[in-house]
């Protein structure tokens, strides 16, 4: 069984985000980029499934400009067997891929590669959409298990058991394979890529495909009007008594 894992190139989680002066987006030049943390968890889970003998190959895929190759090489260094880059630089309308566009591209790649399991991070830390996994499952008509905190595969029955955290506690789903799984933070702790594997990944061939080759036309369905920073939080004050606190909550904050 093949496992396909979608990985996204995002601004590193430790970088302070800066909005462009023209408010058209966030500053991307000279900013450290890395793999989306939820995607790292997805890739780690795929590698563990392979190491347990339930899969024969792990394929990492990413969509975007040429710089996405760096993210794919990180995936190869972690242990992925192959990598596929969907180059969107040839299309002016694909500069900002929306979840639906990514889902359509993933469906085409699934149709070509025929994996038994598609694993994604539950969301990306740049847009926090949390939509791609659900959309691609709908397009493929595959069962889905979102926000997975535990995944167990039964190779003989071809069933995946997914444990997920919900408001009321834990929910267990049984999915017939092939299926789509999106990963939560508590699923695992991603491994670090070793230096020898990083060096080996630099020489590995990454398959490149274009939108035209996949036969997918990307149309922008969202327009970014303006990007602004959230208002700065006002400094707190120290009150001297309960009566003063109640007065401020009632007359200034208007919460009581």
C-alpha cells in the first residue's frame, strides 16, 4: 500500500509575522520558511505506518512555486521515498492556492498514484483554513477521519481505526480503506532529519508536474481585500478593591 502525504511550505512558526506596507499580504521576502508543523506530524505518522509494515511507500507532495522543493527535500530527509512537486508558477491565477484548488490537485495526484491512504495536517498555520482534507475526501468520495490523535491500521480487514478528540471527550471512527486522515498535534512527535539523510535528500530526484499536465484549471474563488494587524491590546490596570473592579466591569467594560 502507498501512502500519500501533502506538505505545505509556510513561514516558520517562530518568525514574527509582518504585514506589508501596502496591506496586500504578509512579508515573505528574507523570511525563514519551513514545513507546516501539522504536515510534519502527518509525514511522521505515514513513516511510522510504513516502518510497522503496513505500507510499502510514502510519497510527499506539495503545490506552489519552485521554493516548495526545499520543503519536499525536508520530507525526503525525514524518510519519504518519493516526492512530487506541482509547479504552479506558470499560472498567474494560482499564486494563492485556496483549499478547494489544493483538493482538486490532490484528487488528480491520487488518481495517478492510487495510494491506499492520504494523510494531511488538519490545517496550515498560515491561513488556518482546516478545509483541504474534508474537501478532497468529498471529491474522492472516500471516508475521512479528521483531527486524528491516534491511528491504527488493520491490514487484513483494510480498516483504519481513528481516535479523535471532540468537545465531549474521545470519538473512535472505523474507516474502510482507502481513506483520508487529517492529523492533530497529539498524534505523534515528528523526528528530526539526520545530517546524512539531509545530504542524501539533496541528490534525490523530485518529480515535477504542471497544472496543464494534471488537467486542472485553477480559478481564484477568493479575493484578499486587505490584510491588517490585530489591534494592540491595552495595558491592564490594578484595582484596589472589589468595588472598584465591579465598577470598571460595569461602566467601562460593560460586561455586567
